[in-house]
């Protein structure tokens, strides 16, 4: 009997306790978080390579122009994205002639919503009627 008691004691020592499920959940979460951070760190250079360069950002930057410096009837050309942009201060005669030229327009009432932004749905097709701004390219040149 004495041998059995010792045997049962040694067997009890050999039995391992089951792992705590809370600890297993914690380890799973920590491992997932570490994997996510590693993935983000590995992906960062690839994402950064898709961003535009400083040169490209400067090329597409907005152009500022002081329209107060324009005299009536004066036209200035500025470069925007490598294209000429014409800025004209219309004279009173030019503004008066807009009504007579309306028949030449493809969409005189600005009914085609995809063609004109809301702020340009007026006779002058501009926020300020006396200032005319357009990209100075022929359509066949791109």
C-alpha cells in the first residue's frame, strides 16, 4: 500500500495543470498586435513610394494672382500645371456684350450641371463678372 500511495503522489506531481484561457487570449491578442505593427511597418515604404514627389506637388500647387493689378481690358498669362491660364479684366463694353453673345453658347442657361459649378451658373459664368479666367489651350492640342 505504501507503494501505491507514493505512486499516486508522484502521478499527481506529474499531472500538469491546464493553461489559463485568459492567458492564452492575452497572448493571442499581443501576437496579433505585434503582427499588425510589423505589417504596417513593412507596408509604410511602399505606401510612401506612391505619394507624389515634392516636384509634382509644386507643379500642381495653386497659383496666386492679384487681380487688382489688372487694368480694364488687360490680359495676363500665368502658368498653372505647365499650361497657360489667361486672366482678363473685362471692360464695361465686354460685360454688356455678354448678353448679345449668349446665342453662341452651347449651354446658354447653364442647364448641364456637369459643365458648370454652382458658383458659375450666371451670365458671366464667374464669381466676379469683371474677371475672366480660362486655360488658354486649344482643344485639339490637349
